[in-house]
């Protein structure tokens, strides 16, 4: 199974978009199976799909803003929601790591 870093390297080979935080269908098809499932018994509803959370995370990182400044009108959910997704994906025992995804190396 490929790691997230391998998937991102494939995605980087494409032309630069004006909105690099948008994850296209091809890249999402490679990333989605690598993300751990959301626990069925987690408190509260899962309010935003993983793809939108990932795009929100990438938006925050690209613009170098705090989580609280993620605009709700973009449809990625709140900064807190995206942060919680990132936290969930980084936990020990997770099958993937968004740190590897976001790391340039």
C-alpha cells in the first residue's frame, strides 16, 4: 500500500492551480483509502466529509492562518472541525499520518 507521501508526489506532478488546497477526484481516490475511518462511537456527529476537512487543513496551511480564521463560507467546516480531523488522523495507531501528507520532504 502506498504511503501518503507517495500519493502527494503524484499530485504535485500536475500543473499548479490557483487553489492548491482543492483536492481533485484523482488525488482524493488515492488519499481516501489511506485515511483511518472515523470511530462509529465518537461523541457528536461527524459534521463534514473527510475530503472537505482535508481541504480545510490544506487551506489553513497554505495561507498560514490560525484554525479560528478558516472562513466558514468556504464549506470546509470550522477550523476546530478541521483541526479535530487532523488530530484524529495523526493519533498513534492510525494507518496514516497527515503530517507525512503535509510535509514537503
